[in-house]
C-alpha cells in the first residue's frame, strides 16, 4: 500500500535531499533509496549482534581483534 509522508527537514537535510534527488531523479526515489540503504545497514548490525551473542554464549567474550574480523563480514 502506497503511503504519503510529510517530513520536516532542516536546511542540511534539504540540501542532502536535493543532492540525492539529482542523482536518483526524484525526491521520492532518493528517499526510498536512502531508506533501503539504512534498513540494510541496520539489518546487518542486528545480524552481527546476534552472531556475536551466539558465539559469546558458546565460547565466552570475543577479543577486539575477533570483533573487528566479524565486522568485516557484516558490512
């Protein structure tokens, strides 16, 4: 179902939207693309948190080096 949403943007956000709209063709396309990128990033973060929690529950705390290696797989 399509939905209209009104946004209150500050000056920087307006500039960002204009920049992205030039790239993606329309403000709608720019916002959809930005939402998709953000949602993908957050899903990866959720998966990494779950992975780390599972490994730590089985093996104990991960070292910073191990966490850094895990981050490479969830980019």
